[in-house]
C-alpha cells in the first residue's frame, strides 16, 4: 500500500483505507466528513487542530504497514 504523507488530504487517506478513521479521531480530528477534510492537507488540518502532523502520519503509516503483514 502507498505511503501516507503530510501533503495528502484526510479524504485521500480515508479512500485508501477507511479503517484509518479511528486514528484520526484518536488525534482529535473528529470531523472527518467536513468539507475541509477534502481540501486541506493533513499538515494544514493538524495545524488547525494543534496536532503534530509528523506523529499523526507516523501512526497512520504504522497502522497501514501493520495491515500488510
């Protein structure tokens, strides 16, 4: 599966794997269906929510990589 990066939108990641939704929610991003989720990058959305984008991307990639095993 593809690597998740900070320049991807939340919607792009959810289209890759909807099972990533709980990870976004654990990081405080509860509005996954809002219009901004398809227009802002993970980095931009993280800044708005006061979240460390690198930590979120790492958690998402670890989750995705764990599913490949």
